[in-house]
C-alpha cells in the first residue's frame, strides 16, 4: 500500500487523510505548518468597501465574529469550493464561487468593481499576485489579515517514530512554506533514507519552485491548484 505523507495543517490534514484512505492509500499526517489567529477587529473594516474577496478558507475560519458580522451583507467572492463552503458556514449571505484559481478571481473582481474598494480577508503569509492584479486594474484592496502561518518543527526522533522507520512513497505539498520545510527534512542525515525514493506532488508551480530539487527528488505539479487535481496525480495513468 502506497504511503502518502500529508504536510498541510489541521483541520485539512485529517480531512485529506480520510480521502486518501478511501482511495486505498496509507496516509501519514505530518503538518509542517500551523495557522494561528491574528487580532483583527471590526474597526479595520473600511466604510467604502462594497465586496469581500477570500482566497483561503483559513482566512474566513480565523476571522473574528465581529469582522464577519461587519462584512456578512456584502457579496463575498471566494476562490473555490472549499472557501465558498467556509464563507457560507461563517455567515456570509451571498457567496460567489470562483473556479479555484486566484488570478482568475482577481480578473473577475477587477471587471466587476473598477475603481471601487474591496476587503480582502487573508493571511499574513500570502502570494502577492492576487492583490497586484487587482491594484493594477484600479481596484482598492483593503487587506485584513486574520491569521498567520508558522512552521512546525520536529525532532528526528519524532519523525522516525511517526513513520515507524519506514520510507515514504509520496508526499503532498500544499504551500511554499511547507515545500521548503519538506526539503529541509529530506536533507537531514538521519532522515535521508526515508525520502530517497519519495515522489513529491505540489499543488502549484509556485509551490514546486519553493522545493529545491538539487537533491534530485522527483516532483510533479497538479493540473489545477486544487486538491482534486493534486490527488489525481497519485492515480496510475490509464
């Protein structure tokens, strides 16, 4: 049975592990990052905002109730299915689901709100292209950071025990920070044998770029930046 390392933070890691089990794989959960709440008060919400943008479900989950209450009546443009579900669960009344691509979401918002202000619920660590595309199109982006992403550090002994000293067949990389951390783990002398033949699967080209392949590890990139496409890489070609 293929052993697949899940490096994303909780609660997503356990959800992914269940999907892998259903697919016939043996998941091993090893979050390499964790998300923590940042103080974000309703006073940060600008009065001129006419819409909300969200590219991460974590940004909605970590938002204080007061912030959600101040924004709930505005149309919320979510990047994809998971983010849409999170926004609706947290109380947004009107959520527009995107295709799963942040740049495409930026383009659609730019067409809808030229010269207007929007609130962008986001993390402190984020890829700047989304905001850059909107600002270049004349949209005023008011970023409200609701969470931060921090590395999770493990000793060699902890990882060896978690993996029972057995090699990993595949590893899923969901963020650039996790990709860099995974590369560092794979280079540790005590752990190198566990990852010598590991296949690495990245959610996007940007994440793959953060994974330095100088050690020669194989890495593949999902056709679309969503988990469905990422997990599809694990299936053998027909």
